C-alpha cells in the first residue's frame, strides 16, 4: 500500500505544471494587489508575469488579468489593445477566444452597440464552438429587443441565423430564434422551430436539446395541446440510459419533465389516476433530484384531495423516512392526522396550498 501511495505521489508530481522562475510570485503579487484594489500595482505585476512566462497559457492568462485591471483604472484603450494582443498571439487557443469576446464587450461599452456587436459577431463566426457564443448572441438579442421590441430583434437575428447555419454556433442561435418567435406572437412557429432543433441536435451531443423540448412542452400547453406536451416530454427523456454502479446519465431537465408529465395529467387532462402513477414514477426514477420531496408532497396532496387517506399517509411516511430534511415535514400532520405533528408549525404558504387558513399568531 505504501509503495502504491508513493508511486501515486511521483505520478502526480510528474503531471504538475512547471512554471518559469518568478512567474508564480509575480502572478500572486498581481492577484493580491488586484484584490486589494491596487490596480496600478496589479497591472505591473501581471505584465511582469506575462514577460516571464514561457508557456503560452501562462503568458496569455497574465495578460488577461492585466487587461481586467486596466479596465478598473479606466484605461480602456490599453485594455482593448491587450485583449487584441492576447487573441492575436494565442493562435486560436482558449485564452485568445476569451479575449476576442472581451474585446467585443469593451468596444460595446465604450463605443456603442453598433461597433460592439460587429466585434462580438466576428468572434462568434471565428470561434463558433466556444461556450461564450450563446451568451454573446443572447446579450445582443436582448439589447435589440429591449430597445425596439421583439419584431425588431427578429429582423436583426434572421440574417445572423442564416450566416451561421451549418456551423457549431447554429444550435445556440436557433434556440434564441425559436423562443423569440413566441414573443413575436408566433407560438405555433416557435413550437415547430424548437422541436426541429431538438431533433436535429440529438442527445447526447446537443447542449440545448432538453431545453428546446421542455420549452416546446410549455408552449404546447399554452395553446391547449397538453397531450402533445406530454408526448414531447416523453420524447425528451427517451434516451435515458444507465451508467455504472446503478447510476445514470441523468440530465437536469429529465426529473423536471417527469414531474411535469404528472401535473399535466392531473391539471390539464383531469386524469387523476394516471397523474398519481406518473408522480410516483417521477419520484421513483429521480429520487436524488433536489426537488424530489416536492413530488412526494404533491402526490400526497393529490391522494388527500381524492379522499384516499391510507395512500396519503403511506406517501407521507415515505417522505419522512427518505427525505428527513424536507421543508414539507412540518405539514404532514395537516394531511395525515394520525402522524405526529412536528415541533415547528406548518408554514403559512403551505397551509394555504392545502386549503387551510393562515394561523393567527396570537393563538400559538
């Protein structure tokens, strides 16, 4: 065991980065000065670290930090020049991509949206696979929409959408376009666009696949087609697959989608029997979800509303056993009187949600 531990330490040491002499000291000095608000000192320390650094990532990271401190000093031209230098010298590497988007932001802040959006769109076209693409497009679209309304934003986005078709930026732009259609009063077109995107950028490659399915389900309910909304959510969760040791490759929208299926059966389709099946399934298949206690509580409430006392109490017993930190435990006595009341009273908003009046504080 000791030999194995020693071997691991040697391996970890071999994998550790090697910095040029003095680099880490200068970078640390810059960070301390920056955190203390001594930005002139920070700029000098970061620039020294950049000059010392013999790895491109160390050099570029130090210059990005220097540019940030230059912004704090209001030396915008120098900050912009530093960002441009990082992009130019990075040869398309990570820090250079960041610098290109930072350049667009600085130009927008200092010279207005027209010039800034040109810089940002140039960065989007040059680095379409960057995770910064969606945020950049969203910020620009929001600006146009806030200034001139959704129809103007749609007119602004359409030529950009056409120019980015077939690139790695297409998914992010299509998602913005599809949601924007709904705000332009074209909800049916929006649904079609969202489903087209979800089916084109399939699991597991698409980063917005589940968001597109989920939002489409919301819009389908809005236009009075709840069964289709359920079908879309089931399609979203169909790729679910098991992983090692009983885990799964669960994605954030899946538990939310499973819960929503139960609610659609209950509230939109008025099929309470099927709703109970789906709510129980949503909990059983997504127990680790941080809102799983809400699913059990909703199921218990549904049983209670239908006068099914035994099922209500059994569900609440499970909630108490499996989710001992749940906020709903303070209210279980209200739905199942045979269960002991908690020391603290049920929260007023939860009392109201189960048809009880607010407590009078003077009667406590």
